[in-house]
């Protein structure tokens, strides 16, 4: 019998009830693939694993026919607290169109099963399924002709916003610990990444207690296996494999008014101290909040952020 007793109230994103139901309030629309009239970027949807309901949306830029060499590939994981949003919603579809056009790259945006119906680690496992599917194209004989023709799997970037940033981080670690033949991770781009920890740090101590309650308790709603907030999934500081991260360079994007800003900065600091040998940078947007670029994609700040993302992703395109 359905109960209206609320387990976690995360309006305007979602409401989760104690009986396991969820009201998803954002990112549930379907923006169809095709040729984007603003950018000329073309996209299509592909089912990667029917048994697990894992799909991807593939993007290629308007200039693809004129390319003399294959393009870097962005593998993107959407955010939404592991609970809301899809790779096919307008929030993410328009963002990836803009990124692909600006950077002149190919992209695969991953759609994974979501909590609370599908608890962690299922979203991670679905994302890894998509990663292995991408890797199958490394010899140019994979199941998708677009990736065979245009994607350079020696120049792969992993990216994601919020919970998707957490997923992208987990995928970079998994490539390091398990291997992924035929794929080289050049860079990792975490936009307002969703991490946390047992102890409040920096400006978190000044937060409203209701905001802290939602952020803390979300982890226990999306995973029955997480026992405390210093679990490495939540807090990379305590991950013994952090220094093995598979990426040559990392960019962490934070926003001044985002409640997760301190965690993004802390992630970069921990990575520097871990013994990891790559280069990490933190890029802050002043005056903006969490995933502002998705909600107001035509704002000056959003356009600037897409330019920063594209510059990082396309930095080895030349030559």
C-alpha cells in the first residue's frame, strides 16, 4: 500500500517516499535526437544492453565530413542525484550539443538506471557497461558505424555534472584498477561533482541545516550498502586507489554559490596529495549556483563555462 510519508524532500528535483516511490520533478522530458538547428550537431540513440536497459545518445559535429583525422571522444554521465534526469532530456541534450559544437569532438552520453528503484552500484555498473561498449570500437569494428568512423579512442575524455561527475570519477578509477583495452583516458572533467564526507569543511559549516540533511541523507537513500559518509564512493579522500586515477589531466569546475563547491575543491586537493602524477586544475564560476549552465544555458556564465569545457576537451585536437 502506497504511503505519503516522505523519506527525503529534495524539491525542486524530486521527493522520495518511505515506501520507495519517487516523484521525479525535473529532467523527465524527451528531447529527440537528430540534427540540432542551432549547432548542426547530429545525434542518434543506441541501445547498448537491452537486458539492463542501458542506452546512449551519440553525437557528431557538423564538420565531421571535413575531418582529416578521427576526433577526441567525450563520454558523458548526466547528473540528478542518481535519481532524476536522463541522457535524453533537454537539459543534457542541449548542453552536449553546445559542447560538441564548440570543441569539435564526438560524444557518447550515457543513460543508466536510477535510484531509488535501482540502488548503487547499479548506476555505476550500467555506466561501466557503456564504457566497455565504447571500448569495443577501438579496432574500428565495433557495433556502431559512427564511432568506428570518427572516434579516436586514444583521446577519450570522461565528463559529468553533479552525480554524473561522481560516476565519471568512478569510471576513471575502474579503468585504472580493471583495465579497458583499446581506450586511453586523456582527461577527466567534473562539473560541480557530487561528493561528501562525515565532517563539514569550509563554508559547509555555514549552511542551512535542512540543506545539509538532504545532501547527507541522499546517500543512504540511493545505496543500502553505504554505512557512513567517508565511504570512498562518497568521499574520495578515503579511496586507497585515488592515486591510480586513469587520466592525464583533471579539471574540476565549481560555482561560487553551489553547496558542493567545497567538495570539488577538496577533491582536487586530495588528488594532488595522492601521488597521482597528472595535472589538476579548479575552475570557479563566480555568482552562480549548482549546475546553473543546465537551467540557463544561454546566460553569459553558461556560454563561458561551455567554452572552458570545450577548450579542455579539444586541447589535443590540433596538429
